[in-house]
C-alpha cells in the first residue's frame, strides 16, 4: 500500500482519523491483520467460531493459512455500493466499474448522464467519499444552471475550472481507495449452497443455482423464480451477490446477467405517506 502514499497528500483529516483509529486498537490490544479475510462462519443456534485465512491478490484463501477463532459476534464490511436506482429508472446508460462499486451511470466531464438535463454527483455515480461528492455536486449545479440560462456559460466554465485541483486530489484518493479495497473475484466464490443470498426472502445459493439450471440466465429471471430481491430492502443487500452467483453459474459477466431492475417506489414508503400526499 505504500506505493499509494503520494495520492494521500492533502488528505490530512482522513489520515488523522485513520491513525487515531489505529492507535485506539493498539491501546486496547486488538489485533489488526492486513490481507486476511473471513472464509467461514460456524455455529448451530448461534455463531460460535469463524475461520480466517490470508487472501491472495484475487481475494482467494491461501491454502494452509486458515485459523479458527472462537467468537460470538462477527461484523463484515466489503465497501459500498452506488445507489443507481434513479439514474437507471430515467434510462441513463450505465457501465460496470467494480473499482467504483459496481454499475455506475456514464457521465460527461460536468457529471451529466446520457439523458440530457440529468446530472448525477457523488457516490450514486461511483464511491468516492463526501468531499468528492460535494465538489461534484457543485459542478453539477453550475452546469445545470448554465443549461437553463441562470448563469453565463463562460462564467460557469471558469468556476468549474477553479475546482479542478480539488477534484483531481479527491479523484486520486478515489483511485487509491479502489485499488486497496475493491473486492476480488475470490470473495464471491466463498458462499456454499446453504448460505442465504437474500435474507429478506430467505433464498439460498442452492435455490439460485437450481433456478439457473431450470433456464433462468439473468438476475431478473432468477428473481421471478425465487423471489430473491423482492423483500423489504428491494435487493439493495443481495442484488450484487445474486448477479455474481448467476454470472458464475452461467459463465457470463456480471454486466451480461445484469442487476435487478429497480421499481418505484425506490425505497419503502408507508401507506400514510400516499394518503397524506393525495389529500393535499
């Protein structure tokens, strides 16, 4: 990771936060292992132990490095996933960018999508953190204002140009974050058949494989057969896992099998909200 040290120049608050967290762990004697991952969780009625192992460049366990740890709590995190439901619903073109979190909208230099007048800024266009989101939001606002005639195009161009150095700094951090933390393909090979892919509807990997064997060859077709992604979270937790399982079973790319098609309302909405909106 030291080869990315130059990209962290100017990220003083982030570095301070990181060092502070590291010192807290050291002070409390908490082990911190880089390049390791959880490869199995065990237990009957509750978690009792986990198996960890060193991971190679593709995030696959290195044989012979496995260790079993007794524990009753396990927390996992593998980065963030862009929320692209709105940009997909309006028909903007998207591309698969694992280093940005997965499927993201195609944008021009001013954050405009392939749908004229629709701009996407921040993590909805690729994971990059709050400072980058703020800067992209400013660019989007300026560009939109120029498009509808509220600001002079020349003035907008100059103001966006002045944001260039700050944007470059944040995008360097974005690239470094992606290089260090983007999960490799090995992560998606760990699940066994009894693992729940969709927790809302309790759909296992075995059920997804069975649906593929029956002829379902896309995420949305598997959803129809299994109800995977039809729960309260509307696929926000399982969509990427489902796509990777289907891609692996069909020997196709994640882009080919696709993510689940978003449906309005994008987020769960209580019935009372519709009643109140209709009575206004």
